[in-house]
């Protein structure tokens, strides 16, 4: 008997029909002779709607109450799913994150898992029940406060439960058939990957691919949980994310020569670019700027500093950051303008980031040249560049991003003959 953790995203349970369809799938898995633990997200766009509601009530919601609010979305779907399974003659029980033993730290809205003790889940599946767990939430240890783990956190709940229960597989059900060489919503000729290494998946998730939450990939890698990303609308095999690099048939040495150099192209529209203009070109100024940003709790991504002209002895420093942190960053820097001594701030939200990811890039010189050649042929101007061992990222104008993604995708021979299937949803 296998123990399978199945996670269903919001687009798979967006209405009553979706809940019934998913219930049938769960019951089929259980009747196939498996123990099943299910993690479910809030229905459709519920989390966004709850955020909008809070916005209409207050400008600054207390973090504790925000988590009380947001955690309710997943509770709606878990209870409805258990009811639908009951109707099909299955036996299911739903559990909140805290009942399922997900213990987190106390940072509301972005809580990190510190312990998983799924006693009640174990008991439930041992007596043959299906356990349904509300995603993306937990409870603090000392104060028993409800926390949520940040957007997309249900993926992490699923992986954490799979690790704690020593599940055979963690299946992530979504509205596309797996992990593609690019977002099929942008590149309709994107190809489904059969397998991707967790190293590549980490870079793709960090580069804006929304199919899996970054933290869930990190967690799966650390605990060796095999992930199978697949569609809840079809029965096709999806994409396996392999946690152990030694298992990775694609990047093992001596493997077939045709193994792909790149895994895919990821893009991200959620960042903005902030430029601090006229920074005195003397030691310590970059440190001052980035200390201010860090103290505001803002994660920055790419950084560039321009060469200063001799006459001015001043330089410009640009960096990218989440658009949602833009105001905070500008206010914090403006407050420090007299002490840092820069001239002005320029802020641009109309940017997009494109990343080419592939473990095979390590051993293939030529990749960088082909990448920039594709962008220039497509007439895309490049603003900022950054690289890692297995990734090249560039910032372009937002309007050029889709063109750029398609051009790079084609230049690396990733286009497939077939059109990728997308079953509604927003890709979240
Ligand atoms: N409902 C939450 C969100 O929309 C968590 C999740 O779906 O993973 O971010
Ligand atoms: Mg998700």
C-alpha cells in the first residue's frame, strides 16, 4: 500500500463542480489501494477576495487578524471536499493546519514551519479514512495562534506533511499538465518536461515560475520528497521533480548526448526597479543604502552600479525588488537622503524579468551568446543582467517581456509541435 499526499490548488476546486471532480479523484486513489492525505487550497480566487475585503475595512490590518481571515479560505474547501467524499461513499475527515500538527514560528503572514507532528492524520489514515488538511496554515507552539505561510503556501504544507509521514510521493495537482519549458499562457508551444531536477526547479521558482512555491521546492529537496506535478483535469503523467541530484537521469554524466542544456524559460512581472541617482562614489555608500533596505524587511533581487564619471564623483545604483515593497523602499530611502547624500530616486514598475534555467549550462559555453543573440534579433533591449551557475536573467521593458520569452524559448529549440493545454486558472 502506498501513502500518497495529494495537493489541489485553488483552480482545481474553484466551484462546487470542481470540488466534486476532485473528490472523485481522491476516492479513486483510495479505492486503488492507497492511503491518501489531501491538502487543499482556498477555492478559486478566495484568498485575493479576502485580501480585498480587508482592504475595504482597514488600511492596516493587524497581522494576527489577517491570518484569522485568510486561513478561513482553506477551511471552506476542506470541509466541502470532505462532504463531497462522504456523498461518494468515501470516509473523510477534514483538519485545520493546527489540528494536523503544523507548528510554525510567529511571523504572521509568512510563518515558517518549525515542527510537523501529524498524529491525528496518522490515526485517521491508519483506520482507513482519507485525511483532508487545510493548506498554508499552522499554529504557533507556545501561544497557539493561527498563522499563514505566505502566498502559495499550500504547496509547502503538502510537502511538509509528505516528509513527516514518509509518503511515497507528493502529488501537486494544478490546472496545467505539469512543468513546462515556459509558461504555456505566454508560449503556447511550450513543452512539458518529464522530469526536472530540484536544483533547476529551485531556480525556476525563484525566477517567477508560479507552478510551485519556492519554499516547497526547498523543503522537498532537503527532505528528499519526490514531487509529481500534474493536472487535476486529466489523468496524464505530469512532471517529476527529482530531489536527489544523483538520481537525476538528465544531468548525470555520460547520459545520452541529446540531453537538454536548458530546462526552461521563466518570467516574472512582480518586480520593480529602483535607481538611486547621484550616490557619492566613496566607500560605504552602497552598504548604507542596502542596510536601509534590509532594515525595512525588503528582499532585493538584482543589483547594478554604474561607473561614475570622474568629474561628478557620483554613481547610480539600481536594484530590483517586489513591486509590493516599492512604496516602503522609497519612503525609507527618502528619509535617509540627507545622510546618504544621493540626488534623487527613480522608480519603474514597467519591467519584466526573464530567466533561462538549465543544469546543462554549466558545461556548455555558447549558451550566453545564443541567449543574447536571440534577444537582440527580437529587438529586446536589456536593462539589468544577473547570472548563477545554472541561470541567466535579464530585466527588460514590461511590454517586451512576452516577445523576449518566446524568442529565447525558440532559440533553444524548446518549441513543441503541440499546443499546451491550460485549464483556466491564473497559474497561481
Ligand atoms: N490560498 C493561498 C494563496 O492563494 C495559499 C495557496 O493557495 O497555496 O496563496
Ligand atoms: Mg499554488
